C-alpha cells in the first residue's frame, strides 16, 4: 500500500488565493469598465484587392471624388455605415472598438 504525501499547505493556499482573486475580479469588473478607454494608434496596413477594384479606385480619384485611395475607401466606408440600422450600428461600433483596442494593445506592448 502506497503512502501519499500530505498536501503542501503553502501550494494549496496559493491556488485558493488565485481562485479567490479571479472570482473577485469577475464579480467586481464589468466589461464596460474595461472597454471604455478609447485609445487609438495609427499605422499603415495593406488591403489586398484585385486589379479591377484598384482600377475603379483610380478612376474615382481621377474624377475628383477623393484625392487618394485612402480617402476613397474612407468615403465608401462612411457611406456604408450611414446605411446601417440601429442594431447593426451598435454591433459595428462594438466590433470596431474591440479591433481598435486590439491594435492599441499590440502596438503598446512592443
């Protein structure tokens, strides 16, 4: 018959305190408290499109719709956002804020 070692009380108390801390965090912290800090960071990224879309963007720039591709895309996005109903707009805002925070966190940790 094997004799088991008595549990190390310091390890158990550490695990219990970690569990208590996690439970306390969940009980006292709301998602709104975490997601309300709207910090932004800007950095260049690429969006892959085919040559036909690129040519349409260039044609819109040549017509004077916007001064560059960034402005054309921004104008189109703002037009689409304006067409969203309230429910879609709320969902869009939540997703957009999460992605903005992800960008901020990824750049601030570097």
